[in-house]
């Protein structure tokens, strides 16, 4: 009698597990399909990703569907998807930070998401915070731009790309990748000043100082080099003094050059 009940029970249990397994496999397969949104962008090719919020495909490393100062990047954990994040390349000239409350990115030392009379600054751990802006007068008289902007140090306002609070007159204030505030530096993080190669520029200047060219040629070369320096940056200048020798009309540099650089 007992055996007659055992067989139907075994059949029911077997049927249950078989169907449960099928359902589980089906769900897993659907899950895998959802993780492959690139199938929704077959005509776009590599370098494209799927944006969940808009349901469209966009090219990565461009602004795409993202807000100002942001770019559409590949999701590291799900490469077929894309996410909006700060365009940190812009930190070459002025740091860009993400404000969690709005989900947007802003320039430092700008009002951004902060209240009136405040601006966005960085703490030592590089997290953004709204703090009182004591440079509003300076900002109104000489507005900030993408590369030259106002910072406050010990209650005094300074503009980046200028000497600012640097003791060495040849140094200039600007942010480097690892900085949480503007520091005194001698060359750009991005390697070049405008279209001029810095290493070549210094080498050429040194050759000119050594008098490797004729008097007439050196005068022309000096003029060309000075023109190149001005072309490198709208605010470029030299920290050198040119004197003219009345006997041979040659132009001789007394000190080494310095460019009042502007970061791009």
C-alpha cells in the first residue's frame, strides 16, 4: 500500500524539479541577453554603447546624451552599456568635479550648484564643497574663463596662469592632476604651450644665446622666435630683456625666456 503512494510522489517531485530547472535556465538566458545591449547597436560598430535612460546608442568618449562638462563612457562592469561621467580631460586647464546631489559636473571655483555668494572648491581629500566666495569683485572685473580663473589663498584672490603667490617670478599658478588647489609650476601638465614644443623652444633659445648664428641672422631669428612666443598664447610674454648692440645691430638676450602660459 505504501509503495503505491511512493511512485506518484516520486513522479511529481521529478516533474517539479525538471520544470523549475527549465524556468531557471530561461531566466538566466534572458539575463545574459539583457547584458548584451550591443545587439541593439549592430550597425554602429565598435566604440558605441547603449544608454538605458534614452534607449539609444551613442559613441563613447563624446558628450552624447550627457550634460555639459560630461562625456559618455563605457561602463567598466558592463561594457555594452554606457554611463555619463565628468570629462576629466578638462582638468588639464581647470578641474572638473562631480556633484552627487545633482548628478552633474562643474568647474571648481565657480558657483555651480552652490548658493548665491558661494563657489565650489576642493577640500584636501579632493571632495567638492560649497564655500564663501570672497573673489566676486575680481570675478566681475576680470571674469574667469576655461583656463584662467580666480582662486583664494589666505583671504587674498589670485588668478591662475599668473605669478600669483609664487615666490619665484618665473613660476605660474595652475592646477596639476594631483593638486586640490593651484600650485606654482614651471611647465604645463599637457606637455606643450599652444602649438609650440617646449623642449624645442628652449633648445632653440639656448642656441641663439650661444651666438651660433651671424649677427644679421640672429636678429632675424630673434624676431621669429619672439613671434612664435606670442603665437603660443594670447597672454604670452618673455621674462628676458633684449638689448641692441649699436656696433653690429645684433639683438642679444640677457636672460632666459618665460611664457606666461595658458592651459588648454
